[in-house]
């Protein structure tokens, strides 16, 4: 007498359980993906946004004068030479700096009386972008703001 299984596709016995274990694990972990993506976005230490071309952005819940002070303190700590600071008619401040043949441009734009958007760009002599340096400037500014 031949015994037929009700589900011939599924393996039986210990071998079957071992074969189904990775599938079950994937199904269980798939529910964690949205949580992991959310945690990475929210808990991503910096909250720094990258755009195409190595331009780095961050919005601070601080007034422009305070972010300006924090930025200048961060640049000083990083031994980055500030070449000029200019203010536009709309209140936006632009800081031009340099270090190790890199040209750095930081723009501080007032969003409201208590909110400032920072844009940092660092370019190498070759014309390539240095988003790591731009990111570090924003991180150091954030550190200065949190300590004051």
C-alpha cells in the first residue's frame, strides 16, 4: 500500500524541519523590516540628509545666530580656516572656508525665528565632492549647539 502525503511539496521529518526553518525565519523577520527602517531613520545619530552631489543638509531647532556661533566654533575646533562670512538680503548667511585644499561653503538659512536650515558643501581640488567632511561639520555644529 502506497502512502501519499497530503502536501507532497513539503519535505517530512527532521530534514523537512531544517529545510523549512530558514523560510519561517524570513517570514518572521519580514515583519521587523518596517520597524528596522524606522529605527534607522529616526535613530540615525545625526539626522543629516544627503542630496545628490555631496551636498549635506540639516535643519536645527535653533535661531540662526545660535547656529552661526555653533558653526564657527565647530570650524575653529576642526582647524578649518574661515575666509569670509556674508549675509544676504533674505537673512541667509554664507560661510566660505578652506582646509587641506578643500573649499567649503556653508549656508545658514532662517526657516523661522527658531529654526535654521544648514547646507554644507566641501569640494576637493579635483572637483569631487567630500560629503564626509561636510557631514562632520554638521555633526560638530550639532555637538556645539547641544553643549551650549
